[in-house]
């Protein structure tokens, strides 16, 4: 189940969902106020968004899900995992926001500008459509929540296996922060995708599918054997 980033929608996961579909049941959702989802007049805070996130699979009869968050979606996935561990089997954190070393609007803006050349040009049209659909109030609210959230304090309390994924050219998420996220997780492992910026699911969908299917296969095998998740590792994806 894919969780989109701040101010955008499930559109960013379309290439990934199409590539993952033949291997696993997969869903992507529009959180309240974003994409095709109706939302409250006032933007929801991160905690309320995370609660809405875990309510959807329960409403459609899914017992446990794997949450795959992108950027700000990682923050919601981690918050949901810490407060609702019985609902979530595993996490995949792609381009996990927010690096504490750049917790500020101007610093994030500078990183976004440095990252932009490493994304597909077609992403710009999707972002504009998403911002239009959500409206300025919801977009600004989501970015404000991202800046306020201290994901680093929650990561040590994530009990389920977690795969951290970073694009090798990602200027929003430095390698040092991706490694710190992995270190803070009790059962985390890190993978780096070559020739990708921040939006790995959009630019390198097939590489991400290979990482996710391998992670799920090993996670399920370990769970079936009653063992742990194995050593932490860092490896490039083709």
C-alpha cells in the first residue's frame, strides 16, 4: 500500500504500481484532501493522516499490509507503524523525509532545486496537477507537518522489518541521512538505486520493484522460520 508525499497524490506511484502488479497485490491511496480524495476544509495533521491511512485497509478487510512511503509518506508510514504495529507487517521507506540537518523551509527549497535536474520532466506536470487538486491550504499544511515531525525520534520504535531506499542522485535525502535512518531502525536495511533522484517510484519503477519483491520474499521467509530479518545491508539496484 503506497503512501504519497506532501502536496501530491497517488499519481506519483502509477509506474511502480503497474510494474509491481504482476508480482503482488498493490494499492495506492489519495489521503484526505489530496488527489481524488475529498478532504476536510482544514488540513489534517500528520497524526490524523496516519490514522486515516490505517483505517482504509481495515475498512476493506485487509488484515496486515506493507506500507511503502515516498518522502513525506515515509513520515506518515513510520507514525502509523509506531502507533498501530498490529496493522502493519513491514515498511518500505523511499527517500525518507525529513533530514534533521535541513529542517527549515529555505533549506528544503534549496535541496529541492538541486534535486530537480535528476527527475523526469514529466513529474512537473504531475506536481502541478496535484497541487491544483489539493489547493494551497492543504499543500502548505502538509509541508508544515513534514517540517514539524521528528521522525528520528520514532524510528527506534518501529518493530517491523523495514527497507530504506535512496536514489543515488537524491539531493533531498543525503546518503548520510539514509544511513542514519537505517541505523536507528531496529530491523532496517538500506538499498541505493542508481540513476535516480528523489522520486524513485516514478523514475526507476522496475528497479524498485526488484528491491521490494526481494525484500518481501526474505521477510516472509524469515517470518515463516521464526527468525529475524538478517543483517543490515546496502546494495545498489541495477
